[in-house]
């Protein structure tokens, strides 16, 4: 075959093919597997350093001819390219082409980049292959794109790609390109699942504005990017079902919340670098069970304005960096007390959740510390949100404790005079959230004032028009607003006794109002 010559329509073997290429030609027409492996696992390792000679090498140009304009299949067969243990020399350039035959390559080694921009395929499977770089922006597949256990030395580009069914990157190893990205898949669309279980990414995994029809599974993946801010950069990501940043088991799948089989080695999701999931939409859940995050002080796990029915915040507490949930909306928040970062590293302004589902003990005092850690300065919204959730769950007493904690936190931001008055309110009636304490104070004041008024001079205002003097009824009449017990208004007090009576009236109004408010809340709850 001369340069530029086409493939003959009659399927006759071209003249200038090497022995390896001739065998590939015949296997293509037959739809059979073309295996050039030696049987020695060390020699056949596509990622190893053992050289593969001409007897295992085919030219990328011949592969492209077969895929784009290949010979007809033999009678009763379907043409397809199925290579095992083959080395491909030169750039495999299928940019803009339409590939009809089925493509599957296992244990193959590519000397140069694979170029697939704007190409169209049915299904492509590359398993355990060594590839310098996969350039596949705007590639379109009707079926799957499988790249498990492959190793990409200069990254993958899948920007605006359209994958008809599944995208598989399980156990793949991807190194960064010149821009610092390992996988650039901004705007990518996957019809069903994106599986990157036990994926190793050395650079930024970018999924900005990507859309996944099913689930996005990064179980057991290891993402590391010490070069830039994010290891996983996926704002405006849409996932039809769930995002899994959870453990995986070697030899078996480890699902969230299940115990792995005996002897299974479990590998956690491990991320060294920031995670950005801002404005994401997740149909079922975001699962972070046992996830490990290693951040610098400037990096964070960001879920700003994300929406999901369930957030499973069950990973390890990050030692450095922050967690941002500002504006996120969640129905069920499943969490552990020891999963959240400390004060100053948690931000929850505008974070809305409807139900709390703690995994393990999470007492109210630790829940209050959780809210306090998220509010470096006083902000009533996180307290009110927690109180509402607790009240809706029938825990009215805990809800009052949260609102009391809110008032105490607010007091610290007030001027001195208001702060002192706040301490008085807290000590006496707990800002009205403990009405029983107000009733006790009323009883104490009534008893003390009854004893005091027993020694007071009390000449009547009008002789013959007054009831019998009763210090206890007189004190109670002063303390109880609105109710008239027939004592006040008939006796003349002077000096300190008059001031005491005035103080009793004021305290009575304050305490009675507090008791009434508490009783109203109790009746409303019942």
C-alpha cells in the first residue's frame, strides 16, 4: 500500500503491511481477537519497561484505516477491532471521524497520543493500556467508554464529550497535563454511570458543569493535587442519583454502610487537595462515609448552594482547611460528632436541612458546639434552623435550649449595659425559655414580701371602707397583674414600703408574662 492509497473494496490484503499488521487485518475482517502477547506477565506488562519489538507493533495509520474505511467483514461475521498485547506506533488520529466497528484493546501500549476530538463511536473499550495522552474533546459514543486500569501519562481531555451509557475509569492512573489537570471533563454528559472506583488522579479532576445521568462513584479513589487549589473541581455538577466518595474493597464492591467480607482489603476515598462541589444537584445523596481529606489552610470542602435529599457527612475530620455549606439545601443530614471541623473552619450561613440523622452519639451540648463552630460572629440563623428541626421532631425542650444558647451568644456582641441586663434576664428567667424558673421566682418573691409587709405600717386610705389586712394577699395582689384580690388600693404605704410595692408590681408583670409565654408554648406543643 502506498501513502494515501485506500483500502480495496474486495478486501484483498494490501501489499506493504507488516506481518503483525496483516494478522490484525485478517482478525478485523473476522471479528476475532488479535492477541500478540507472549504469555510472560513481566514482558506483557504494557506499563513496564520491557521493549516490544516489530513483531508486536502496528502503525497507528493502519489502525485508523481499518476503523474509518476498513475492508468488508467475512461472510457471516461482523468486523471489529479487538487487540491484545499490541504496540501502536505514531499518533492514533481519528479526529472528526465516524467509527462504526466495535473497538476493544486490552494490555496494549501506545507510543504517541490518542486523538479523538469530535469523533463518533458506538462503544470503545480500552483495558489496562498505556497511553501518553487521550485527547477526546467533544467525542461522542452511542454506548460505553471504558478505560479501566489504563495509565495516562499526560492526562485525559473529555471536555464536552457525550457518552451514551457508562464511563468507566476504575483503577486507572492519570497524571497531569501541562495545565495541571489530570482529567479535564468540563461540560461532559454521561447517559448512565460514571465509575472511577480506585482511580488515581495526580492533578486536578475537573468536572465543571458535567452531567451524569446515574451515579458518580469515586469509591476508594485517590485524588492528589499539590500543584493548584483543587483536587476535585466540579461546580454545577449534576448527578441523577448519588455521588459516592466512600471506601472500596479490592476484590469486591464495598457499599456504604455495609461490612466488607472477611479478608477484603478496604481502600478509603483519599483526597489531597480542595474539593469544590458548589451549585451541584444530586438526585439521591452525597455520601462521604469514611472519606479522608487532607487540606492546606487555604483549601476546603465546598458545597455552597448544593442541593441533595441526603448528605452523609461521615468522613474523617480534616486537620486543616475548612468545610463550607453556605446556602446548601439538604433534606436529611446524616453526620457524626467527630466528623466536623473545629471553630473557624466550618461555615453554614444559609445552610438548610429538614432532618438530623446522627450516626452514633451526638448530644445536644456537642450539637450546640457544632453551631457555634460555624458562627465566628453572632448569626441567629444557624440556631433558629436547628431549633426548628428539633421542634419539628418533637424535641421541644431541646429546641428551647438551642434558642437560649442563641440569646447567650447574642449577649456577647452587645454593649456593656445591654450585656448586664442580659445576664439578669438569663439568671432570673433564662430569657423566658425556662418558665418554671419564673414561677419559682414568683413564689420566692411572694413569700419574702409577705413576711416583709407583715411588719409594714399600713394605715387605711378611708376608715370603714377597707378589707381586713392580709400581708400575704397584699403581696400576691401586687405580683399578679390584671387579677384584683381586693387588697391594693385600700392601704397607704410610705417611704421604702412604697418603693417595695412598686418594685413588686414591675417584677410581677415581667415574671407573669414569662410564665404565660411558657404555658402558651406548652399548650401549642400539646
